[in-house]
């Protein structure tokens, strides 16, 4: 046990504790990530994020990680917890029994520092699919209102629930092996607009490529990892059908 972990154990006194094994990477001193262990209080209402905040606030203020809302809305706190991509604000320490709990950065992304990963490539992929309403012959900003029926809303609502947590990218074996793959969240986002009755855009050239929907091998791990039940695997397969039909009936819309 490291000196820091020993100090942590003393601080907890008679309270139940659990050990966190945290990946550390400080580019000014580490050539590759190393693990440090910390004992934190094991409380029924503590998520993994609470444990990390305890480490940062009480044990080692140099620990770096992202978080914001603590409510499963912002998507900032995604990390690899015991080998699986999870939102640390919604993953409770009690799920892991006596521990330890191993916390690493999301796999598939370059690590900036400790648990913080580089997200520029992810953001570029989101922008690439034109995630906005496209109207033919109308200039921005759009000022008109376009009413929708409940059925029209339901057609795309599921895909609009994405919080950009990137768990699906970390879970996707295709993206980990081929960073050029557009990825689950970006394709699901494109499908959200494709199915929107107000949208008149055509994203076929963006999605009907080897790096787009055809790069997906339908493992389905993206859907399993999604905390908001967006089901990006379904979105990708649905657009494969659309793209195939467009190749047979090229005049068909989207």
C-alpha cells in the first residue's frame, strides 16, 4: 500500500472504507500511466464520483478529472470503472462489495492528465454530421415555427436524449481500433435529425461511407454502455437500411 493510501486509512478511523485504484498520468513526470491507491469512506449514498472528490479534497489535490452536474445530465464524468465505461456519478461504491474499485480514463481517447481525456476528435465528429435543422431556401437564423405531432416527435426523441458522455465510443471496438470511424453518438445524432419532420437536409454522403455506418460491425456494446438508452446501434442499422434503399432508389428521400 502506498504512503498516501496508508494516510487515507488513518483518516477514516472506524468508518467502513473501500480502496480506489486510480490511474495517474502526469506528463511532466510520467512516461506512462501508473496506479495509486486511496482508501475512501464506503457509504451507501456515495457514488464513485464522491470517492474521487474525497481523494481530491482530502488526500491529493493534484488528482485531475472532469465532472459537473452529478445528476447524469452533463456527461462529463465518464470513466472506465472496473473495466467498463460508466458515469461515475451514477455508479455507486456499494456495487463493488469490498473492492477494490479500479478507475481509469475512457479507453480509446488520448489521455491529457490522470482521468482527463482529449475530446477534440469526438467534437469534430459531432460537427461533421451537421447536427442542426437544415431548411431548403431559408436563411439563418430560422424564425418560423414548425409544429409537430406527438408521433413526429416520437420518431426521433430517443436519439435526442444523448448527453455526449462518450461512453459508447469507449465501448466501441471499431472506434478503439479505427479512430477514423465516425462513431455511435455522431451517427445517432445524425439520425435524430434525419428523422425530424422539420429537417430537409441530406446526410447520405456523410454517413454512407466505410468510416460511417458501414464501419459498424454491430457488436452492440455502444447500446449496452449508453446510460440514456439512446440505442446508437439501432440508429446505425436503421441508416444502413436507408442507405441501401437509396442506392436502389436514388430518388428516395433520406
